């Protein structure tokens, strides 16, 4: 995917495209000294990372506040913050337990004046209320739902970017959790899935 193709698909404004270009430049520079994303994914960054993140907005178009768990390189959180920047009621929490990743996230947030807050801490220990809780490549679904439980119990919808083993992960997760879920095919990679989750509670042990 080229920048022009992304812009056409998302109807992105010139300002949004400029911010995304800055994100990619800073990611490329930071990735040379720390492992934020696989180096082989950088040449296809518009599809693998930018569009992959942006597609979540289509599944929750009314959502203003997002919590990105294990925010890492800023996918999907930084992309969401850029695309929601002109929405005055929007805010994205970028939560990560590793200080050096948080420093990268904060540098981008500051450089682009994003409506976002970087939180250096464990996802499950935060007391944040958001419309949507999201994560990408953070953990298998059984553990991921444990991290997301406080957000889901406060009314958030879960939207999780997963790979081709999403169905298997959901089977395993149902051994630990009771929840309603839907699966949709990723528009950036037909092998990927987006898992939507609501109404989470732990399975009662007998």
C-alpha cells in the first residue's frame, strides 16, 4: 500500500498524512536502536502498521476514548490519536510497562500535539475508563482478557488485532472467561482477525 492509496481509502486530510509521515520517520529512526517492530515490516509500513491500526475506527466510529494496552511502537494507539486529533472529545491512553517504549511514545505525542496520555505501568493495574480497549500482538486471548478486564468491566468494548490463530485462542480463552465476541477479517491482511469482546467475566471454578 502506498501513502496515496491509504489517503484515498481513509479520506485522510493533508494534516493527518503529514503527522503519519512524522510517525513513520520517528519509528524508523527509533527502530534502528531498539526493537519496536520487525525491521522487515518497515518497507510495507502503510499496510502492515498504519492501515492495520486505522481500520479499527470503522468498527467503533462513535468511540472517542481509547485505551491501547502494550502500546509499544504506537500501533494502533498513535495512529488512532492522529486520526482522532481534530475531534475535541477524543483521547487515547497509551499504556506500556517498558520505560524506553514509553519515552518513544511520549516523544511522538509531544511532537504532534496529540490528544493522548502515555502511561508507564501494567495495563491491568490502571483505573482508566474508555469507550474502547485495544491491543495488538500483546498476548494470547486468555491472558489478554485478564489485562483488559478492568476496562471491559467499566463498559469498554474490546477490539483486539489478532493473527490467523484467533479462533484457537478464543477456544482456549473460554476455558477461563465467559464473554460475547465477534470475529471480523482484517482488511490489511486476510489472514488476520479483529476480535470484538463484551460482557467479560471469569469462569466460576467448580
